[in-house]
C-alpha cells in the first residue's frame, strides 16, 4: 500500500512538468505546436496577442519562428505608414492554397499613433524579407493585431483584437 501511495504521489508531482505552458506571457515554440504553423500563428499572434500590444515590432520579430515571405505596409489617408501586413506563405504558395480551395492566415499589425513615417520612405529592395525591412518596421509600437483568414484571394473571416 505504501508503494502505491508513493507511486501516485510521484505521478502527481511529475505531471505538471509534462504539461505545456500556454500562458499569455510565454511564447510557444513551433516545436511545442508540433510544427503546426496554423496552431503556432493562432496561439502566439492571436490568442496571446496582448503580450505584444504597446511593444515595438522588434519584440514580435524576435519571437517569430516562421519565415516572413509576403509582407507590406498599410497607410492612412495622408500616406503615412500605420501598419504592416505579413504571412509565412509566399504568393506562389498562396496560389496553391487558392487552387486547392484551402484557407490561410494573414496578420495585420496596426501601429500606435501618431503616424509619422511617409510611405515613400518604405524600402523597395525586392520581394524577400531582409534586415532592411526589419529595420524599417522594428521601432513602430504595436497597437492592434488582426488575424485574417483568406481563401481564394478573399477575406472569409476576420478576427479583430478587442483592445480597440
């Protein structure tokens, strides 16, 4: 009987060490998500998006484990940069998803006002994510995060942050 109680006690102490910590203050690795990119994106950049609100974009860039393959900026009516859009699929990969009638997700990150950077200062140096683009966006302060589900080049669902 003593052995059974010790075995149960040992199991109870060991269980928390096997549990996954998905707290909002912790970045969950792609490995912890079983290399499921959709789960990784939803968990880190939608469900735990509040951990980035008020921080510079560089904090998000430091955490993201996916390669940024499609990206651009969002402007206001005065041609000031007010946000960025990106996802982990190249446009050719998006076309394959569209042909297969499968959805994919795109992140919209809106920055805190005032918007002071002109769209004309955005570096146009090719289609691949480089340090130049990271340096352009890194100091913008994150205000809102939107996750948009796309299919056949159309928005089929928008998940807006409740922060604004």
